[in-house]
């Protein structure tokens, strides 16, 4: 299927590295400052015990063991030859610097062309970025820091107990840019307290900051979380699948055309979940969004400031 209505991540990687590139997920027994009491307890109200990952190898394995096992499996299954080591769950820079360095070094094996590090925007210090810049230059790797924002609406950020504001996200992006590190912003477009104005503002702010990549999620609700309890008590009003699709389309239309889209909806675990993607497959929802954009003759950036300026000229 031709999905050129937005700047697709897999196509970006293929053009940059000459062939398809696969991520090697890495899970570590970590926490975050929003769980251990440094800035809060309990974590985000939607976050389960596994953090942002659910299909990883056991985190009791070393980084090198996880990379090698995943690489062997994916190489055999997909005939893959190039990889990105992906530190996926929790706050990977919320570690002593020497431990962080050791993890990064263990993730660099043959045929790894990049490293992605998932973290909070308030947990990315200069010393960590300086080291990532060193690794980038020494090994000729593409380094991306994935920053969990979820929304630009500071009222919603408080409600979901993020423990940081938009200001920390902006600071994190600017810090990464100073060291030549790529940035990827994570957003949840159907948080119960956000509306379409917030969706458009998300796109405008990320465009103004010139983030490199975006990863969109649909909210899924995990049993045993604060949000799970709210859902069971009927305290949350979730938008429909069609409304989510409208939000994605509007977001893309206002987003700078050069920003790479890692995904427009994510996979989610059904086990222990109370709500996942309206009980439909993620790829079906994605395909419907693409088909609707084609029908409207719409594309990423059509309503962005840059595109409007081109039309006036």
C-alpha cells in the first residue's frame, strides 16, 4: 500500500541506510523519578508495571544478550541486515552516567547502524548527551532520543501525573539539538481531557521546535492503574475510533512535512487491558486514516505555516 500522505519512518530509514532497518528492543530493570519519589510516586496514571513495553525479552538478560538474541531472531525471520538498538522502557537516562555508558556500549554490535534511547524530557542532562554525541561520532551511528511528552496541554499533564511540564520538553529538545542528537516526540492524541485545539497545538509546537520524528499512540487503559480504576468507575469519556482518526489527520495536516512519522497508532497488549484500540487491529485503523487522507487529497503539512506561505506566494 502506498502511504505517501505522510513522511513514513521505514521509508526514511531505507533511503538513509539503503535497505530496511529493524529495531532491537532492549528492556532494563529501571524506574523513573515519577515512581521513586524524586518528583512523584505511582508514575503516570496510565502506566503499568512494564512501562512502555510489553514484548521484550526478560530484563534479567544483559543488554548484549538481548541485542544478540533479538538480532538472531529478526535476521532469520526477515532476512534483516541492519538494526537500531532501542532502549524502550521507562527512563533510560535515569541511571548513573557510568551505568548508562556501559548499556550503550553493550548495545553496539555488528550491523547496528543506530541507537534510540527512550527517556523523560526532564531527565536528559548535558553529560549524557555529550556522551551520546561522542558515540555517534566514534561509531558513525544515528542517535535518537525519544522524549515522552504525551500532550502540550499543561492541565492534562497534571491530570495524568506526568511530573513535568511543556517547558521541560522544550528544554530537552533544545539540549539534544545542541549536541547533534535527533529527537522523537511521543504523543497520545486521545487523552480524555484534550480536544482538537490541543491536537493542532501539538503539531504547531513540534513543528516550531523542528523535532526530527514523532510517534503517535492511542491511549490504552491497563487494569490495576489509576486510570484503569477511573475507567471502571465510569469517570473517563473516551473518544470514538472515528474521532481519533480525525485527530490524527488534523495533527498531520498541521505538522511540518519534514518531520518523520514513526507511527500514527501503536500496538498495545490485550492482556490485563481494559481498553485497546477500540477492539480493532492497529493496522486497520492506520489504513483507514491513510485512505481517508487520500480521499480528501490531504497530506502531512498541508495546513502548516510553511505550506500556507508557499500557497500565498
